[in-house]
């Protein structure tokens, strides 16, 4: 199910490809047709570095369908170094307590699985930054 | 535009109605409202609902199905959907229709059937209120999205978790006086502190319970409702809706309900009223953080200061701005697509003086605010006794 949709989003899910507004230089992620900052058309792709910091976070215990086997897991708002914010799971946390402001970096991991015969969906998660940016 | 009055209301208890289907629920609330209004026919029916498309109900085209069920054969009917803000949006659509003169009498029925669907499916269904490409695939529940806002809010403004207890305690105390409430047991600060964690910092007593429910309201032209009848005339004095980015991460101000600020300002302006005129406020306390943000957006507190009103008694019956007078989403319950209609029916009964043990003395102007998603679609209404 939904194969074409995941294919459509692969540049964003696997490579964090967004846009930069040609008019105001605003960095945009996820990409969209109109710059949310100045309202001009935005079509120029922009490669994000994958580095950012935790803006907020929480633990999901009662998971939605398709995510039950990974529960509990940590979901965060990540403020990317280039400006925009995104929603992602945190991973590879080890014993390290999550804190607001913690530097993180993008990795590619499995997001969900739809049962034994279902599709595996991969995409970005964020882990504590291994070295200072 | 002509003045519009509320002719009748109907509400079922929010509960686990094993014996009632989504159509039974909607039908009973609709017939109660029609009966209350002394009418058999209306010219349009708007059904408000969020989740029928998501789970085992298996029934869309709810407008036609409900119209037929309640004997409104042939009437114009369809659904209005804006996630948990569906009810307020449907009421506003009915108001627009009647105010314009295109429709004479309109019936809005909010309905949700939630208790016969497995928990994870409901959790997934509620998450459809969020961005399906860039929020939902990352696995946040709807509670988690609100938790992200609450944690950052506490971080920026320095509020401890206990600062939010007042919202929950007030809602439960009021719900205990409402026979239609899902939860009718008062709670203490101790209960709040010890409640099971759902998605930190949101615990079970920060979160509203889902349930099966239906509420209905009949709207018609004000000139045919005469003051001095069996109840005071209640007018839709202000009505407005606004949106913000659906994803929290896309918002310019993720700790503010910008759509609430915009729709409240427009509804106040239309009503010629301000926060100081409001006698009772049914706000969208799906989570206690939303009570704080909603009070801030509607001008009752500065940004970051909403929890103070939960703490200092302002929100209690008899306080400066009583909220959740029938228990709110927290205790009356949150049958998502029906909730906005409950809020408006409750404010109406307050202004009619028919709120029973939940009555706020001397309530003449009321505010109702319904939120779709984590802040994306927000509908605000001012009702006034006239
Ligand atoms: Zn721009």
C-alpha cells in the first residue's frame, strides 16, 4: 500500500532535500510550492546538513497502528541548523537523557512496518551528535 | 446578513453507547433538538464528524443517512469536517447559511462513535488530524503532538507540571454536576500529581477522554424568536474561523494558537465585545496545555501566563472567566467531531438559564472555541442573550 507516496517523498525521507527561496533565501523543509516566509514561488532545491538541536520531545507509549512494535519511542521537534523545524524520532539514545537544546544529527532508519507481508518504510531519524558540528 | 438565533438544542451523554450506532446517536440528538425547537422540518442538515472514514463505522455520506433516519426526507444534507474542530466548523456553516438568507432553518448535528474501534486504530485515526506526510509517518500519537507543545511551553515559561492542575480539577468538579458528562467524579491535586503518564509531560488527567456522543442545534432567523417567550433569545453575535500550518513544525509561533487569536479577534469584532464581556467560556481543553493557550489567544492572559488563571480561581464558576462549565472536553468528554456542537449547546443553555446544576449565575454573553488538530483550524463563536 501507498508505495507511490513513499517513492514521491524519498528525496525528503532519505536525503533531507528541501528548498531555498530564490527571493528571500529562506530555507524550506519540507519543500512546498510557495515560500512560507515571503510568498514567492520556491523551486530551487537545497540540501540540508542534517544537523540540528532538540526543540522539544516526548515519549510515545500508546502507539498508533503500525508503530506498536517500536513503542515506547521518543518523538521530537528538531530545529535544523539552517532554520526550519521538523518532526522526527530520536534514536541511538543509549543511557543519555534527552534534553531540550541537545545537538542531534540525521540518520536513516526504519520508520514503520505494516505486518509480515507489508512494506517497510525507511526515513530520517535523529541521534545525539557524535562530534561537535 | 440577518441576525440568527438558536431555536433548540439536544445532547446525549458522552459514554460507551454499546446499544447505539453512529446513526442512532446522531438521530437521537437531532430529534431532541428539533423537539426542543418545536419543529418537525428544517431546510438543511449539516452533520459534523471526524472519524467515520477512518474505522469500522464504514459509513460516509452521513448527511443523507441521518436526514433519512430522522424523517427529514429530501432535505439538503452533508458533512462538515475539520478534525476535532468539525463541530464548530459545522455550526459556523449553518450560521452562514441562515444569516445569508439562502436557508431558513438549519440543523447541525455533531456525532462520533469511538468505543467500538480498537485503541491503536483510534490512536491512528486521531493522528490523521496531523500532517500525513511529515508528522504522522514519524509515529507521534495526537497526545504526543500536544506533549511536544506542552514541554517546550514549560521550558520557555518555567511552569512546573502542577501549574496545570487547576484546569483538570475545575473541569472534573463541573463535570460532576453534569448528568451528561463522561466522567462525573471530582479529582484532587493529589490525584493529578499521581496520574499515570501518557506521553510526558501529559498524564492521564491532562488528557480528555474519548467516547460516543452526539449533540445538535437548530438555527433560524432571529426575528421569529420573540424576547419574553418561554426563554431568553440567544443570538449568534460573533462567528469566525482561521487556520495555521497543520504541522507544529511549520508554525511561526508553535507555542501560540495563532488561528485562535485571529478567529477570536474577528468574532469579538463582529459581536462588538471583548474578553471583559464574556461570562462563560467553553474552551477546547482536549489537553490542559490547550486551556492555557486558548485563554491566552482569547485575551484573558498574556502569552505564557495562561496557567495562572487555572491556579488563582479565575476559571471557576463565579470566577472572572468560568471555563468548562459542563465539564469541558476533560470531563464531559471529547467525542471529537461532535465536541464543537456540545460546546455551543452548553453555552446556549447557560444563556437560556437552563444549565441546571452547572448554571453560571447571570451569564449573558458566552464564548465557545473549537480546535481542529493541534492548532490548525480554530473556530470561535460569541453567543449573546438579547
Ligand atoms: Zn521567500
